[in-house]
């Protein structure tokens, strides 16, 4: 659902940076472009296709603006342009980093949520980043195939990455002339721009500090030296005006589910907010949101929606803060890497006890993925908050993919029957994976129940994007004020 709507012609110059596959250097090039244009004094709006939380952190570092996601699966294709318009308001250029390969989208859903899909929704030209390290003339066949696969996608040029020498570059450029696709850059192999990675991808900006700044600066320098920035800016300016509603966080109304049966279970009966209690004035209600190095996964729109609903949003760091913010009425603990910081999180016993006490009081405690692990009894043998009768541990198996879910009971997050699309991304397992009152019934990839609802607690592996259901923030704030 879109908040207050203003249909207008959005005339922000824009580029989509895509690739034939993951691992070609797409993030480095996109981040370098953002930083290089920002250094020129342009107001650059950074965007990322898909559910990724980590890349937008580097984008924010490069531009000084929040990195924002454009996810046609979780939010729906109809919200891609409005969310883009919201994020890019007042900017002189938008750079959109793609996800995976150009045409890779939600499994079994055709083009849905692919970079190509989003590029078409934004009417944006695409620049393909090609890893040229092991080819010369064959690059022309590769690019020709991508350029002709979907005529509605405007593949307007390429940036050749990992070029080995001047002679190699010459051969590559000659090949590209054969297919008539312009070359906007040729980048040498540069170890200085390498970004460390681990089990779920790049190491987040919040964990690297000065190292992340150095990486972004190196990427900007590489792009300045190897890319035709004027040509790319001209290409971005060639994008036509985008006539669209503009998403806004204020004034969001309720969106209800219909008690759809999923996983063989029917959602329980609905109840009014907080058992029918009168809702206090939401102004001044403190919603504490976990942050710091262990909890880096969040979408900018969540905070905007909470504030628009009347909440005072205060960030706390479970690694260092021994108490919740003063007058905390609700807690939101998103994703991140608690498994990396399990000893430190466990050592902060005062905060673990404070979170457990708040949960026992019936206050809303919303936990996604990393937050689920933090609320568990233990994580890799380290004591956690003990709110949930479950234990978590690292595993060698990656759980990854979009999910179609329905709420199986009322909670501060959603009413029973609410339908959401979300995303899972973790290498941990929780035993048991669901409580006596599960949070979700899942349809994909298999029918199952998952997560925990108990009192005001809603804890699950499922990552959600509240822009798709802005009533979530209103419900959470109302539930907090009704206690």
C-alpha cells in the first residue's frame, strides 16, 4: 500500500548497474560510481535491487544518503517506482545496483524481481559489468546475447572489469565494436578495492569502519580512472521522465489478511489491538531498534514508518548498552551477525535480562532472523536472552530464498491471516523451529510452520519489508500504547 500519493513526472537521471552473474565486480563498480559522482558534488541516490542489506551500507557510505532497496517480490512491482521516487527525491542522479545476473529473479517466477524487471519498471538504461579476465572476442557474443534476450530492456553499454593489460583492453574494445554496444569503462584488476567476505557475503560497513571507507575511496578512484563518467552521466540523463505515485510513510491505512489456510493450519481468531485496550496517544512512545555491529540489517523505510506512526525511534547496541533506552515501550531487533559476536552478546548480561523482562511484561518485541537468535535460550552454546525455549547454532547449510507467508495468529506485527512476502537468508538452525503458537505458515519452497508468537513477542527467520504493509508500524505503535 502506498501512503499519501502524489502522481508526478519524476525526472531523476538514473542508471542500472547489472552483470551477467554474481561475482563480476558489480557492487564495486556501482559503489565506485556512486562515490565518484558524489565527489563531483552531485546529490546521488543509491538503490539496490532485491532484499540485500549489506550492499546498501556501502552505498550509503559512498553517497551520504540511505541505501534503499527495490524489491518487486516483497513489495510488489507496483511499489518499485513509488519507492524509487521517494528515495530519489531532490537528487541529481540515481544509481541502481542490480542483483545476481541481469535476468535472474524469484525462483520459478519468470522475470519477477530480477534486475531486468526493475530496470523496465524504472525505464532506466542498463550498463552491464562484464568480467573480462578470461576472454577477449567472446565478450561480444556474451554481451550480444544479453542485449537481445529481452528487447524491452535497454542495455545501453558495458563496463569491462578485470582487464589484464592495454593489449587485452584493445582486443575487448574491438570485439564490442562488432556488436555495436558502447564501452563506458575498462577497469584493471585492483586488489585495493577488495572487500572482505564471509558466510553470508560482504562484511557490513558497521563492522569495518575505516577499512570500509578505504575500500569505497579505492573504488571511486578506480572508476574515475577507468570509466567515462561524462558519458555515463549523459546516459543517465537520457532516461525518460517516470510518471508515478510517490511513496510516503505517513497516513498508511490498515491492510488485512483474510484468514487464508496455509501449511494445513488455519489462522486463529482475530482480536483487537492488545486485547481491546484503549490506545494511548502514540506521540512519544519509544520504540527501541537494535543496531551496532551485530545487528546491521534494516530498511530505511521501517524507521520512517514508525516515526510517521508517532513513535520516537531510539537505536541501542546490544554489544555495548547495558540497558534499553529510557521509557522503551517496544523493541525491534532485525537481522545481522549475532553468531559472529555471540560471546560479546552473551557477556552483556544486564541487557539480556532487560530484554527478557520487557518481553515478559507483554510489550511488543519484534525479532527477525538475528533477532530470533538473540531471543533464544542459547547461540552456539552461549547464553542469550532466554525469551524463547529454543537453541540456535551455526550450520553448514545456507537457507536462502523468497517466502510467501501467512500470519497464523494475532501479534503486534500483524493480525491473524495477514499475507506477507518475505525473505530468508541464514546459515543457522533453531531447535525447535516453531513454538506452540507459530508465527507463520509458509507455502514456499515447502509447506511448514515457523517462528514464535507469545505475548507481545513475534520472532521469526523471515525478513519483511514494511513498505509493502505500512499498517505494521501503526499496529506496533498502537499495541505499545495500549499496554
